């Protein structure tokens, strides 16, 4: 009976969710001139420009300056005097569009069975009708890297823009990275099992090293396949990682502790891959080594407890500043099952309170993130020639108290910022208004 009630409740929830934003449509492509005037522009590369006008032509930033003339006629003009203008924020590691309601299996399409699944493509499962997407846009997040889960090699991620009819429209860069989930190299025995006298049948550290050896063997075979001009037969798994060896793709290694990151460095030395550490909670301990090997870091969730018991309790907040000081390219992320990425700007704000400047923290969720994802030539900063992915906020976008996003533009399109949260607020305001 309980299962039946749970199923009915979930069905009602999904029905409500599907109807909650049925009148929110992706913006139409805008061909022509668009001006954002009287702006305080936070460029995304550390610079701030006061009283500035941004000219957008056919979705691209065409000019930036203080005295740009605004022509009369068929042009769109947004006067944002007193407001702050930022590049669109970027979520670097997310299951956005792959998971709708985590507790309802039918709405979860984020993982595949098996250990080695490099041919899995997250982009084809991306659901542009997810009700989570618009809640992120309301906090200034305009792009996301959609990442598969499961196994040792989970598959390929893709960068999407968050205002689209389908995954083909959403795709900003297809299959930019292959994801390797490092086996844990921490031996954490279960105290309850030890008390009961239960002895593990396998050594977890030994098992982890065996799995790493298995992945290395796979990449050796894949490299040989990539170097073969005309393979006798097509191998989808080997073919799907070919980009790692010509550096058109990056290898994202999901790990946290030093010994795991040292294994990731081995991949750079043996295969010459572009490697990005995802997680990297102990990356501050080997920051010079990461810099020497040109390894970038995505700090997955700064709002968390330290990895080790003897770490400073505020170490997750300080790690970004340590990487900045060492010259390591890094991005800040928000991977949390509850916030679903919405706290991205506030995670960066916390880093700004623990050693980064405000502009360095902003760069960690804009230009740095775009560079790591391989789209830094198109977005991540407000510069001439780049896509007009722009956010306007009444206050500091990194400050939860003052940030109110009033406008958002994706490739020059003025997107709708209506979301389910706002609709529910308006609904119940009517019921309880005095």
C-alpha cells in the first residue's frame, strides 16, 4: 500500500512539474543590433569597466566602449544604469537534464551499467524540458557541462546552453571530455563490520589499483587503435576516445586525495593527454606539481567538510586561493543533490571571502570554466568577437543577499527568466496575500 501511495504521489509531482512551465519558451534568434548601456561590466578576465556600452550584432559582441553611439531605428536597447553586467556563469560538472526527480527512477538517465563505457554520450539523454534548467538561469547560469555517471569510464560530456528546444539546439560543444572515475584509494574499514568480526573478502586498495591498471590497459589499446591508419574492424569504445590522443578531447579524472591525483599525473606522462582533476579537495597540497604538468582543477563542491579529519575545517573554502597563488587553472563548481547547481555563484562568493578577489572568484565560474571546457574562445568573458552570453544583476552576483538577476542573454537572445519557483511563489502569494 505504501509503495502504491508513493508511486501515485510521484506521478502527481511529475504531472505538476510538466505543467508548471508549459508557457515558457526558448527565445527566438535575434538578427540585428542590441545595446546594453550604462553598464558596470565585469569582463570575466579580472577587469571592471564603469559606464560602458556593449554593442551586440547578430548574437556576437561587436563593440565595447564608453562613448559608443546608439543609432535610432530597429535596435534593442537595455539601459542598465546602476546594475552590474557579467558573463554568463558556467556549471562545469553537472547531471542537469539527465536527472529530474532523483527518487523516481523513470526520471533518472545519468548512468549505464558496466565499467568501461567510453561510447556513452550524455548529450543524447539531455532533456531540455527539465524544470531545473530555468531555476539555474535565474541565478545567472547560462551554460553547463552535462556529465554521465557510473563505472570507471562513464562516457563523454557535452557543453550545453540553457535555452533550447532540443539537445541539438542546446549543444554548445559536443563530447568535449571523457570521464574517468578514479577508484577510491582510501582504506576506510567499516567500524560496525569490524565490531561484528566481518572481514572484507578483498583489499579495497588492491582492488582499486587493479581497476586503474585495467583502465591504463584500455587506453594503451585505444592509443594503438588511434595510431592505426585503417583498422581491420571498427571498435566503438576505442574510436570514442580517439580525441584524447590528438587532444581534441580532455580526460576528466574524478578524484580527491593526493595519491589519486598522482595517478592522474601518470596519465599525462604516459599518454600525453590533457587532464583535468574533478574534485581535487587535496589539490592545494600538490599545486606546484599540478601546475608543472599543466593539469587544471574543478573544485566540485567548496561548501563541504574537509576530506581528512586533520584538515582545517575551512580548508574547502581556502583551496581556491591556494591554487590561484600557485598559478593552477581552476574552476569552481556546485555539484549538490539539493541545490542542483543553483549555488554556483555563492560558492565562488565564499572563495572570495577566503583569499580570492571578487574578480578572481568570478573568473573561476566564467572564463576559467570556459577554458577548461574548451569553449574559452567563444564565451566566458565579455570581449569583442565572443558570443553575447551576458547576465545583468541588480547587485553583486556572488552575494546571495544582493544578487537579483534581471536580464539574461544567450548568444544575443533575450531569454525568459520565468521558472517553477517564481510561478509557485506567485501562485501562493495570491492565496496567502493579506
